[in-house]
C-alpha cells in the first residue's frame, strides 16, 4: 500500500512539474511573439520615416506638378503608417505625443499641398520654405531613429521590458537606449507651430472638445471607467501597473493595465466628462478565426454596450490579424462624418484591441442642419454621366480649416472602380471625390 502511495505521489509530482514546464514554455513563446511584433513595428517606424524624408526631398526637386503631387501624396500615406506604428510601441514613461503630432502634421500638410496643386494651384515661396524645413526636421528624426536602432542592437534592448519594468530605469541602466526618442520629443515640443488650413493644424487642436460635458474627474474615477471599458475576459485579473497624464488635444488620465502573460492594455480617459478617448491592447493576435462581417458585428456590439448606439459603419480595413472599422454618427437621416470612432477587432478571439474616439469627442454636438435646397434627382443629374450611380444619401463632411458642409454622398461606379462623390446640398457644387480601393481585407478610401 505504501509503495502504491509513493508511486502515485511521484506521478502527481511529475505531472505538476510537466505542467509547470509547459506553462513556462508557453509564456516564453508568447514573450518571443510579443517582442517580435514590437520589433516589427519599430523597424516599420524607422523605414517609413526614412521614406518620408526621401519623398519630401523628391517633392522639392520635382519639376512637374504631376510628379510633385505623386510624391506629396506618398508622404501623406507613409507618415500616417509611421504614426500608426509609433502608437503601437509600448512606451510608458516616454511620452511621444509631440512626435506623433509632428508626423500627422507632415502627412496632412503634404496632402493639403497635393490637393492644391492637383486643383491647378502652385506652391508659394513660403510653402516651399515650409516644405524644406519639414524635410530637414524629418531627416533629423530619421537619423535619431537609426542611432536608437544601433544602440538597441548593441545593448540587447527588449520592448517587452516596457511592460515588466519601468522604461526610464531600463533606459538608464542599459546606456540610454531610449534617449533618441526622448531627445526627439523635446525637439518636437520646441518646434514653432505649423500654420495651415488642414485638419491637424494647431489652431484646430486648440479647439475645446465639443463632445465632453460635465465636471473633471479624479484619477481613481478614471481608473474605474477604464477598467469597465476594456474588452478582456475577467477584468479583475488585469491590475493597474501605472497611471499618468496623457497629452494631446483632449486632456486625459492615462491608465496602464497588465494581465496574465504580461498582456498590456493602455487606456486614456478624458479629465472632463470621464469618457474613454483611446485604447490599445498589446496582446499578440493569433491566426484569424473570424470573417470581416463577424468582426463588424462584434464592433457594433462593443459600441452599443458603451453608449455609442447611433453609429454607422463606413469602411474597414484589415491590419495584420485585426480588422479596423470606422464608424460615423448619424443625426436623423444625415451621416455625420466629423463624429468618427475607430474600433479594432482581433480576428482570433473577437476582442476589441483598439479604440479611438478623438475625432468624435472633438467634434460631436447636436447640430442645426440646414434643409437641402437640391433634390436627390437633381444630384443624380449633376454627377459625371460616365458614372453609374448606385446610392445617394445625405452626409455632413469636414472641409479644410475645420468647416463642415452638408452634402449628398453619391456612391457610383466608373467601370469596375467605385467612387464617392460629394455634392453640396445647398449649392449643387461638387465638393469632393474619393476613390474606394477594394482590398482583400476591406476598403481604402483615397
């Protein structure tokens, strides 16, 4: 009997040891996967900023308006990608809001110039000088990123330490490997304001958010709101590792959560109104199990459960193993494009791993919309006769400089190519044309 008990005990100990071994192995594999994802995002930032610098140089050297438009449009796309990848990196003590804002302004300023040239305008001496200054600044940014990359390679820096240690202490202990980011951020904060009539211009960022009401909240109240908002199983298992203040157009508290297997979630909660501004889940997403329509359904459920019950999906795009869906608010039967939120859904589990309500909170309010003076039948006659109209609906769209205009959104086909044409509902003038690019994982509107 005693021999049997000893054998049974040995089996239990062996099984426990085996379970512990596999648990450690799985955590190690997850850590490697998470680190690989962060490394990929970092190298993407380095590469995209490098390309932005090259394209700005080409736009300055271009002799034809057509080539200059092509280069400036590509700057817009690359700067947006760099900004997106930079936002994915797990910084806690290093605030990169000024760097992200700079990339947004570079991209949007380039897009604004491209539209002006495409419309038959030229570039003034001041605009060329501004473009040259941006080229110089982006070049400095690129060099600092390459220096940081070299330091990290020499010092064996790991991004996942940003969730398990304090990043500032990591940087100091390992030779200041994040100093390049810190120095860049300081320089960006000291840059003079970029003044132009684009949606990222400084005079617009100084607007008071129109979608926030009520008194300011405490840090503890913000933590409670953030915990209730995150889309994770068993929220109680996610502990608060740090809190701070987020900078940007909306003053906010920033809350960092850490869950099992070092999964990190960052949430910004507005100081006024106690609204979630932004969310990012750093979990590595596995192989897709959901279709795009299932991700859309999950995003709609997420929004309705959190009070966004009048949002309409506009378009979506696949990003790695996640689906990003853009929603716009609706007032009556009018689609309100300035009031947008983005929801990012992981296609392996259906968890929401990203949320951005900055445009919505900056712009949302009950509007006194004018009555259209143009009938739908007249709108159909105003579009190019080569286009086959599929749908017409009223939509409020933003214009450069922060203005808004009531339009009819006309979805139409030119052969096999889909377009969105916006006709002013008061004057009948054509305000904007966007091309819808169909991709395997969704649509891209350009």
